[in-house]
């Protein structure tokens, strides 16, 4: 049983989208924290930058190899180069490391974890780096895990609508600028998306392989197979770039092993920890505008496919910075800190 007054945390990359969201979440959650240190890779002089945590001013420190002395857990939200350098350093100092920036996601030696789905693998680990999956992997893992446990799952298809915030500040800024430029009739800026995204949909934003799949689609399939340990249910996925600022919207078709009805699925989501049935809340429908900033995965319309028995179309919407990043990272932290030390 842990008798510590509080945990000692560090955050690397406090100024990034994910770093800011994690700080907001830590401010709200009643987790015991005795020390909270902030680090940025671009700090050149100590005391040159301040932030705030739980109503107290905090210095953002220079990042060096001594940053993790005595730290129980470090969150990495910086750029990949910084994370690759300092993640192993922190781990060698017997500090748990949770990477929010997808730096280590392709490393098969680094556990890829969705809290509440496959976090049991952490009970067999010593202090190590843990990878926070892509937001879509987190959302679909929760959905598939829930359906598989209750009804069994034979196959699933997903069409993913990706927000501009998938490209951080640059993507949001370019979408906003393009919206203004289109409405003014001005020439649009095309740096992040290479073509017009304002009031438009794009079938791809990165290169495709010989089968027509993009790099991100391949990454998502690979991550989901790792989460479910190469489960037998068949999976296909397509990603579309949408002209929205925040939240992923996903239309899934799930073929269940057991017979079920729409009320059966609605009851399942009503009682599930990480889900909200948005269709039952008129003031908060499952849409990008309504769900931005919320912690849950919202379920919208559920449609039974009459052409395929036991097949359902399920619409889900979730915020990529909350549930898709910070919430999962913090739940991983809570899991590893509750594991008895080796």
C-alpha cells in the first residue's frame, strides 16, 4: 500500500497542445501530487519562463539529464527528438515515463496502452516508457473492447473524420486562415494541407502505399492489432480530413457475434464508464461542436443494418486532446503508480 503524501510528477513540453491539456486535467483531478515540475526544451535561462499549477506560480525549467531525479513519473509532450533523448534517461532513473506525442508508438519494445483495455500488461513491467496511442486507436479500442466483451465482434469497419488539430497549432491556424480567405475571396495559404481544407474534405493528407492506404491508416491498423493482441475480428479503416478544428468523428460498422437490438446497445453505452449516449442528451448531441473539450466518448445515432444480420452502424465523437490524449495518459499514470514497486 502506498503511504506517500503525494507523487512527484514532471511534464516535458508544457507549451504544446498536449502538454497544456494535461496540465488542465491535472489541475482538475484530485490526484495526490507533492511535486509538479515543468520543463521545456527551448528554455535558455533559468527563471525566464513561468507557468501556473493549482493556483501557484511555477518555474519552467531548463531540460537536462538531472531533470528526473526523484521523479515518480514523467509525461513527455515535446517534439519527437526531445522525447527520444530524454525518455530513456528518465527510465534509467527508475522513473515511469508516459509519452503523449506518439514518439515511441512504432517501437515494439515499448508498451502501447489504452487504459481500461490492455493496461494489465503494465503489472508485469518495471519502470519503463509507456506509449499513449493515436487518439483514434484509443476511441476505437474502447468501442471494440466494450462490444467484444458483451456481444462478441466478428468484424469492424471505420470511416474516421480527422480534425485540423491533428496537425497541432499549424493545422488549426491554417484552417482558420483559409476560412477567412475563402470568404473574402483572397488567395488561400496552403502549407500544412497542400490544398484547400476550408469548406472541403480530403481523402488523404499523406502518401499512400501500393494498396492505396495512407501512412496514418496503416499506423492505426497496426496499433489496434497490438492493443487487441492480433484479435481474430477483421478490421478495415479509412481516414478523411475534415474542415473542423477539434474532435474526431467516426462512423463504424460492427458485425457482432451475438444477436442484439438497438436498445441493447444503448443500454450498454449508458452503463459504460467512458461513454455518453449523446442521442439521449438533446443539449449535447454527438457532434464536433458539442463535444470539444469533453472527456467522454459520445455515441450518436445507432442504426441496425437490415442487409447484414447482427450488423450495426455506430456514430462516435470524441475530443483528441482530452480523451484521446491527456485522459488516457493520466489513467496510465494512475495504473502504474498503483502497481507495487518491483
